[in-house]
C-alpha cells in the first residue's frame, strides 16, 4: 500500500470509541485554544482587513464566521476563521506541526454544511492532528520547519473533511492524494517579512477541503504522490523520515500538543515566562512595577532553534511597515513589548497599538541580547531521546542517506550563518560534563558510522509512548538594573506545554483572557463547558456559548 492508502485506511475506519479519553480531552482543549486565538486575531489590523474582505464577498451559506457569528459560505468561513486563528502566531503545536487551525476549524465548517454533529467534529479533528503531525515529522530534515509546513493543512483538511463526509477508504485516499498534488512552498520573505504569513493555513485548508468534496464525486488522485521519486518527499525533504508515518491508532501525536500562552513563535514562550517571573519578583520585593528606564540590559540564553529564529527574522524586519509578524518571530521584540505593556496578549497587537509604541519598543529591544545556551539545546534532544530514541532514528538510515544528509545539511540552515565547526566546538566546551557525555554518546562520528552500518532496523512510532514526550524550548532571562543588581529567572518547560505545571490549564485561561477583552464578553464558564462537554451539545449551541448570537444568511444544520 502507498503512504496515502495507509493513512486513508485508518482515517476512514477508526471510531470515536478507539480514541483514548486523554486524547479527546486534549483535542477539546485545542478547540478552546483556537477560539481564544480567533478572538485575539480579530482585533489585529490584518484580521480586520480579512474580515472586511470576507464580509463584502462571503455569499450565502450555513457556516459560522467567527467571532461575529455571521453566516456565510464554506470557503468564506475557512478563509476568515483560519486567518484569524493564525494572525498572531497564537496557536497550538504538536509533534510535528501547528495543526489546530485546520484540524479544528475545517471539521466545524464542513459539519455545518452537511449536518454533522460535535462528536463527528472531535473525531475528524483527531484524524487531522494524527496525519498532519506525521507528515510534518516525515519532512523534519527539509527546507521548512514548524508553521511553514503549510502542506499539513492540505492533508489534514482533506482527512478531516473526508471523515465528516463519511467517505470510504478509496474516496478518502483520493481526497488526500488530490490535496498534495500541488502543495504550496512558503517563502521566507513572505512568511517572516509580511502579513501574507497569516494565510499559511487558510489557503491550503480551502484546497484540502475542496479535494474531499471532489473525491466524493469520483475525482481520482495519484496515491503514490508522497513517496514517488518525483513526488512530495522528493521536493520537500532532504531525507524523509519514513518511520514517522507509522503508529496510527497506537501512538497518538495529539498527546504531545502544546498550547501557547502568548502570541508568538513557540521559541518565544519560555523567555516571556522567565521575564514575567522576574517582573513578579521585582513587584513582590519593591511593591511596584519595574520601569524600562531602570534596566541597563537583558541577556537571554536560549536553545539553538530560538537563536536561529531570531537570526533569520532579523533579515526580514521592515519597521516602516511594522506588524505583529515581526514581533512574533523575535524574542527581543516580544520581551520589550511585554515589559513595556506589563503583559503579552492579544491586546498588545490590536490595530494601532504597535505603531503607537514603536519608538520605545525599538529603543528598548536594542538592550536585549539573545544568545545560544547549549544546555537548552541538549535538554531538548535529551527529552526527545527519552521517548523516541535517537539511536533508533539514526539507525534506520543507511550510510548513503547519512552522507546525503551531511552533504546537504547547510540548506537546512539560514545561509549557513547559525552553525559552523568553530561555533559547535565552542558550544560543546561550554557544556557541563553530563551534557558532553550525552552528545558524545549520540552524535560522535564513530557512533553515527556504527549506526549507519547496522541500518537494517525499521523505525516505527508504534514502539514509543508519545504521551510521555516533552519538547522543552527552555530559556534563562537575566535583567541587569542600572544599580548593578541582576534579576534572573529560568524556565525549562514553556507554559502550556507537556511537562509544565499549567499544561492543560493554559488553553482555558487563554480563552478567558482574550474573550473577555472583546465586545462579546461571553460567559466564560458556560463557554468552556460547552467545549469540554461538546459531545452533549449541538454545534450551534457550542458556537453560541463561545461567541454569542449572530446574524447571517443561513444557520448551522
């Protein structure tokens, strides 16, 4: 069977009863988190422009347009809802991908068209998470990362819509094959340097959803589209990790979901957590808020991924057209905004706010230095190795594949600026002995060659307990005051992620914070209950609890 056919067999056959309750609970909370993101995104400048465009062009239909609760067509709902959920980079993420935009919002919209129910939505969302996360993981060694894996919304939307439409195995396979026939290839200048980034999920979701309806009518796709020698993997990966596609129904990538507590890239969160801890400490000891004028400098130690994000995003900052995107991909700008405003939420990204504080923000961010602290990179690798053994992953690759990876590795990095032999040696020397031992054990040349020579092993996600996986993007923030005192705080696990004490509380707190700022001001307890008990509610009842009454051309069926 092809990769698509394997996916389709599972997507079309698994049942609500097959999903562990813990996975269902995390998916319900994912829905709450996405709705909080929509509330926040609706106040942004680009969010308002998209909603205005949709309002002028939407056409009649039964689908809810959040947060206004107007009714419009399926494409209109997908364009508005997914754009608003992504507008401030305030989403969820899992191993591997930011699936929530499409895994949550596509099933809701399609169910409104065909008369599905809330249980259908939940099952379809899990299906989209599982196939989307696996597709992203399979191209981990490729030109894109994280949100730039827009293709997961093609496949996830096709899977989710197929599930709501109750398509059979063959139709589902064709829907997913069609969805990947012309995958988008996000470009860094657009993604990190302009407002076009906000459409990264919406555009492919519209395509993937449409493909399910086409497959329902009998349109066929090439089911070998992923593994063909000129197919998806050949164009989106230096070295596809085929084993990442396995384990459906056994290991649940939805178990790894993390909910962002602040607008911004996932690599920003731990640094913001730590800064807020410093601000809290100052407040407790001084009885007042810390002022920006009291601060001499701020040093941030973070993982390799966080520093790479900071380096890449600098190239695309255009302060003559200042937008949330530029802050969302910068630890320095995010920390500066948080300190100046006393918080980091959707409020700081409302239309006009950034422009009003731009000069202060830029001046203060120049005092913030972001540096690679190798211990945090090792901690991330060690956390992955505890559950998904790195030896198993490397051992599944042949010597030829590893050589190809090494030869082309520089294309994975931003113009080769973030990594080099001298830097790597310097980082290694800075590690404590136990971290050095870990690196030698897993990444010495001798070790890699030995693993490559034994590469008959098959890597299979079925063998790993993903409910135990954590992905810590740790950071330390040290604030030097002008009186020479230094206040420091560290976070290993970013809030809202597996391993953090507030993991499953963050999506509920996020929704409450963002919804209460809006003119809707829903009854929070009732709204949250409507999702956490969604199988007992109709779609319309759940939407009404989340967003209140609305106007429009149609009603949910």
